């Protein structure tokens, strides 16, 4: 009689009146994709809500909710009991829902909130709330009603069917992945860059990542760590491509031919140039970095001016005004933090000058760079880049 | 693939793998069970105990099985200190022990024991004169490893045993023999150690199996609480297939010890001579000439050890580094530090460790690759 359904709510999509269909369809498609291997599900949309119905007996609702919490565009989800819109049935099922709740939590007080979308239903919302509330009190003498500060709220939504639930679980918010174009993330393995990628992905952008690998100065474990970070990110981003670009030769050439204090800045410019070429091959419209003003020598405003000049694509820096602890909090929220802090310190620190230029000049940089065979080195790195689909 | 990392772990002998698989499948009984199927497992266990005891000329009664070298060392150090705490709190050790020992000693220090370190010289040797001087009436434990895992230095444990027993017969002498077993003769009738620790996987046996030699009459407090297996010394269901695999590996390894060592010396000498020929000014041999042939510590100038390690792995040559490449201090191994190896060398320390199956050709290839690495990656 009553069946369990997941109710999915979205908010921001309302704002996009003309594109609304496109956003909704994309969100439904993304939900289907994320729940794909969990069993036979039906995803439908009605009156600005999405319902996920599970047809398998042993469908793992908890896992489904965990996955939906990471789908951008979803504001919140609830596991709801759906029953036919018939008053006696609603009352009986309210008792069932409450019995389940108080068996799991130490709840003492409650209230009932009703929304009546189906105006043909003979009772109005306050009447339903009052009457169902009284029925619950009669069945559970240990509970009392508290309208100001209840331990739980029983929500009843009367529509073509009626939905009963108590928990509203906040989800990822943002916009559905795939509605915002594509961008290319420079991913290092530290704390910042995965967060930067996540923030842009949250706006509906499909994100690919580029990692610069310098064996033997960076270890195989550092590469594994970056792959792991992409796996965590892709739970939010609906999959991603990771490009692993061999960078040792370029680094050694810069080290041999350019002044020490400009090593980092010239290296950063090469990374930007290679990422831009990868982006352009993929129809990506921007680069993403995890830079924040003043965090390290290569992230002063002067340094960023010099690195930015290496490319023509826009460079998105969503962390630009954030403090480290703010970034750490997001990293913990999205699940990348514990992997980011794994101690595979690589020997790239060998390429960091003791006193890197904090106020590099573009003119000098271009001059120092001119001794390098840029075209040939970048072409070789591009050719040897490895693509990993995650 | 060239595997020069045999002090980290070894590839088990094929017959060991086969035996462990066969016994896991066929003789899965618990030796503590009262029924005849359990008694069959017990028989295999006792036969293995006898075989292993024979390899070190000990009484089977003196063998206690553990989950590996680390557990045996923890048990030896913590268990004997606990058992003897009424006789004193003073413990002597070398500073170049394995972390299993050093960390156990730290725990004891925090509990109020007095842990004193003996010094080592530039080659890593202890001074037995110093040991004699530092031994006190209230010294309850002396802890010395037989072979150091990073340099291969062989400590004079036999002499140390005589000094300890002459100076204070009540002092327990623990010898970590994890790197020595199967590579040097060990004779418990001559060696005056009360407790010794051993591991199976360093001699082509299975992982997760070790043993402790506990001389009859030596007091020790168990560190595992439970069903009282191994004569109350070590609780936990006994890993019969693993122990049988250990015995199988030990009998073979000890049996062919001399032949393996002759072969290993050839490989080691070849690697040293090739390196000396190709880059005489850029290497420093840290291991003593009279150390264990299977362990060779070499420092390279101007390239960090982690860079060398990762560059070697690109050619499928596997070694260990004596230091981690990081901006952090204290990344250099405690052994290299205790030996006072000067800074430009200590940063580039590599440990090559051989087994009987390595060849001179492998040593030559390795030296060639190292030459390329030194030419390419010197910054």
C-alpha cells in the first residue's frame, strides 16, 4: 500500500525560466546516471519535483541518498512514503512512519505540517495536521505535540498521491553538471586545486584535470594520489578525464637554462600553456587553478600576472580571496582532504629556488624564456601525455 | 625486473607457496582443538617447531611463534622489561636498531624505564668496552641487533653475550636476528642470548609469520591476552600453514646458506667494482667490508636518494633509499645519522640488498643504469 520513494527538490533551476526544460532534463539524466548500477529505478518529474522510484525489493535507499547528495542541482532529498490520496490510508500510514522514527531515535515531541496541493481534497491543511496529530497522540502516548520546538516534524504533502516524511537532507545545490560548458583544471595533488575544481563544477561545468608528472622527481605514489583525487571529485562531477603530462624534461631544461629565482614562474607558465592546448583540443572554455593571492611566491599578484600572460583562455581562480582554513573546510566537506594531505612529498622541491622572485617582471620572464625550445618541448609533452578516463 | 630489495622482503620459494596453499586447504584444523583433525594440525606445528629449532641448535621448547619480526621484538623488549621491573629499570640498546625495537623502547621510557644508548662508530659498530662499562647491577635488558638492516654491519653479539653474562647474569640479552637468520650461522649453544627474534618473509618464507627464541628459564610477561596458546606465551589461533611454510623456507635457506653467500658476494663485488669503474668520485660505500654480503649501502653525490630510487624503478630495478626526499628535517635515516655520514653523501644513500637468486649480470645492468641516472639527473 505504501511505497518508499526518494523526493528530490531543486531550487535554483526556477530562475532559468527559458532554459528550465533543459536544466530539468539534464538533472534527471544525471540522477539516472549516478543511480545506474543500483538497480531498476524510474526517475520522473512532476510539479517542479523529481521522484526516484525504486522497483527492486532490495534497492539500497541509503546508498542512493548518499549519491544524490553529490549531484549538483539538487537542493535536498527526502525518503518519503507514498500512499494513495485517501484520508484513512493517510492516517494509517502516518502511524507507520512515526513508529519507524521513534524506533530509531529518542523522539519525545512532534508536530504535523501539511501542504495540500490537491485542492479537491475535502479537508484543508490545518485540519489535516490537527486531525492526524491527534491520531498519532492516541497511538503513541509517550509523544507530545510541540509546535515551537518539536523533536521531529511529520510532513504530509497531499497531491495526486500523498507523501509522508520527516527528514529533509541537504544536498549539493549548484547547477546540473553539463549545463555550463567545460573547463580544464590544473591539478597538483595538494589541498587547493581539487577544491577549485569542485567549486567550478558546482556551477554545472564539466571539469577535466591536467597533472604534471616528473619522474623520478615525483613518485608513482604521487600519481596514484592524483588519480584517487579525481575519483573522489568525479563522484560530484559525473566522471572526468585526467591528463598526465610528462614534465621532467621541461623542468630540467628550465633548471639548466634559466635563473634560479625565475624557475617556478617559468615552470608555471609552461603548465598553463600545456593545459591551454589540452583545453582547446577538448573544446574547454577556461582553465581553473587553486591559486589564492599571496599564498606562496608564485601566487602573488605580480606572479599571477606573469603566468596569466602565458595564455589567452580565461583562468578561473575560485579560491582567490579565500583563507587556507576556508579551503580546508571545503576539502573536508567534499572528501578530498584526507587524500590531499598524504605525505608523498615529491622531489620537485629540488626545483624550487631558495629565494624565488615574488615580484617577477613579465619582460624579464619573456627574456629568460626565450632560450628554451618551447614549441618542440610542448609538442613532445603533448604527444606523450596519457589520458585516464575516470 | 631486477630485485635488489631483499632486506625489505623476499619472493617466497615456490615450494613454500605450494605447501602453504596445500595445508591451508587440506589441514585447516585448529591445533588447539581436541578432535583428531586438530591433532593432525598440531603434529604439523610441532614438526615445524622442531625443524626451525634445529636450524639454530635450540630446543623446540624454546620456540614461540608470532605474527612476524615486529611482534617478536615487541614481545621480547616489553615482555622482559615488565617481567624484570622489580630487579631494575635500566636498559641498554644501540641507536641503530629497527624501529620495532626503538619504538618499543620509547614506550618503556615513557613508562619510567631508563633507556641508555650505546654509541656506534663510523662503520656502525658498537664498542664492547663501552658495553662493559655501562652495564650496571640494575640493568635488566640489553638489546642489540645481530645485523643492521640498512648497512649490514654485523655486531659482535657473541662477545657481547659473554660480557653481559659475566657482568650481570640476571640481565636479559635480546638479539634481533631478523636480518641475520639464514645468512649467518646461528648457534644458540654458543650465543649467550636469552631471547632472539626472527621473521619468515626475509628468507623466502610467507608474510605474517615470525618466531621468538626464549631460552629455558627466561622470564617474560605475555603481551597478548587470550586463549593461552603457545604455552601461555602467545595467545591467538596458531598459523599452522604459515609456520610450516616458514620451516620449509628456513630448512632450505639455512641448508644452502654457504652457496647463497658465495653467490651474493660475487654480485656485491661486481656491483661495487662496476660503480667504482664508472663513477669513482661519486660514490661512498657505507657498509663495512666485513658486513653481511647481502646488504650494501652506497651514498651517491649530488643526486637525492629518492630521485635515484624512482629513476631506477623506471628501468624496473627496485632498491630502498636511506632517506626520504623532503624539505623537512630529520628525513635522513637514524642509522645513517648515527654513523655520522657527512651531509652531501647522506642525502643520496641507497640500500641494495641481494638474495641467492640475483646474478652478476643484474649487478652490471644496475651499475650501467646508475651511471645514466647520475649523468642525467644531477642538478
